[in-house]
C-alpha cells in the first residue's frame, strides 16, 4: 500500500471544519470561517514577536495565522481527543496535527480545558477565546483562567445575551442534551474588570458576513443517484458508492469536488448548485443599509435572544 504524503493526508481527512490556508492558493476542506476571519475578529494585522494562545482552537486556523503574522510562540488548546469530533466530548486532534506537519509549524498543540489552561505555566501577550464561554457550567471560573494566562490583551467572542443591559445578567438555558449559560455584555465586562482587566472595548463582529460568504461559496451536490466517492482525488484511491444528495461541497482539486464528511467525487458524476440565496428585498436592504445598520436589522428579524455579533477586547494595561 502506498504511503500518503502530508498533503495527501490532508486531502484524505474527511472532518475538516475550518478552512485553513495552506499556501499556493490552497485551503483545507473546511466549511466555516470567512477568508478574512482574522480581520473580522479585530485581531492585530501583525503579531511580530508576540506570544499567542487560542483557547478552543479546533482545527487551528488562528494559531497558524498568528504564526504567519510573525508570532514567536503559538499554543492551541482545546478538548482534543483522538477519534472524537463534537463540541460536547471534544474535538478530533487529527486536523490540526496534519496541518502542523504540512506547514512545518512550530505551533504547540495541548489538550486542555479552559479550566486547566493555567497549568501551561506561562502567560501570553494575546489570548483568543471564541465560542467557548456559553458552553461552560462556570463562566466566572473560565474568565478567571483566561485572565491568569493573559498579560496584555484578551479577545473574547461568543453568543452574548442581548436583553436586560445595562444590568449584569447570567441566564440559565437548558437545551436538548446541553446545559448552557448565556451572559450579557454587562455581566462579562463586570467579571473581566474583577479579574484584572483595566480597559474593555466592545466592537462589532458582523455574523452575517461569514454566513453570506458561506452560502455563496459552499454549494451542495444536487444529484439524487449514488456516485463513486474516493479517498483521494485520483483514480487509484479507495472508492465506495454513496448517495451525496444535498451534501456540502467544501473543497476542489483538479477534476474532483470534496463532499463534506464523505470524500472526493468526480465533477463529471455530480451537479452542484448554491445552497440558498437572498431574496430581492433582502438584497436591496443589504445594498442600502450600512454594515452596522444591516447587522441590527438581521438581529431584530431573528428569534434568538442572543447573538454572536460582538467581540470583547480586554486589556490588562
């Protein structure tokens, strides 16, 4: 059996979530993260000489980008477990490990909960924590741990409760198979100040921007017949027959499409179509309203009581 090289291992891995630049215009077969996700999160354009910690790093998009931007020390932490891929039990460490090897990266991958990151025994100039806080049963302790490992700036993004400001509120929410707490901005700012952050900014993260990009750039397979699915985008790889109808197309290599969580299919065997498009009214509103006003319009139309539309930037000095 032929031994795969590092690039082929990336192509053969089925469970990419983040689209990570690999150089030469290639990206991993992920379905989340806008091509300019770093800037959307208000992170500094350069990280020269800085240390960077990503708490909840998943496939490693941000730590690899920090390294490209000049960071001297990059650490990725998450609930990494072999053979696991889900936000309750942990994330599969395969993707970030494959990418580290392919990029010859100096990123350190450490399987740790947010509650244990102080065990790293060091502090970082820049700490990023996105979409972790609302999964915690003890958000206060989580924020304390983030403060303990941050010596300059914390970037914190999550689904913040939009009701009841300016009073600090932490709302208990029980969902199917999950127990979450939703905090409003006042609650988080109050705790960050209590844990030693001196200056706190709240800046917008326009969630509709990556959603719109995803709808327009990640199509779906529309064929309703079983097709051959390959391990690699070449005729010599292992093949099986499978129905891919309505599966997302998240990668391209030569004459092949990558179908999310399944594998590679020949372009000639399938047809693809956009997953959805905005109505004429929505397109007109999008063209007329400024970014901030459109974001407010989207939130008001929605039924959720929390939105992932803010980045909190907390400074120790």
